[in-house]
C-alpha cells in the first residue's frame, strides 16, 4: 500500500507544480510570484527525495540537500532585493 502512494506522489506533485507555475506566471504581485517560486523549489526537492526512495540511491538525497541549500539562499537574495527595491 505504501509503495502505491510513493509511486502516486510524483503525479500529485506534478499537479501542484502546474498550479504553482500558473501562479508564477499570472501572480498579481511580486510577492505571489516569489512564493510560487519557493513552492516550485520545494516540489523539486520533494521529487528528488521520492526518486531517491524509489530507486534506493542516496545520491538523490545528497543532490536534494544541496539543491535545498541553494534554493533557500536564492530565496533570501530575492527577498533582500525586493526589500531594497521597495525602500
């Protein structure tokens, strides 16, 4: 039963990703676009973790950790840039 849910998760994440991509494109404010980009980054991280579990390879988990660190730093840089732009 849990194997079924693990194989179903990429499809659910694809649906969430398409909605987030729509918000990224059509978002009325820059804050909405920034949050959508952060959600897409989290979905990519989750996809890497699920692939690592499905294939039984720890390499995907290492890549996911590095991706998460760079995604977080990029989010902080964009937030700092937007804060400076508003002032």
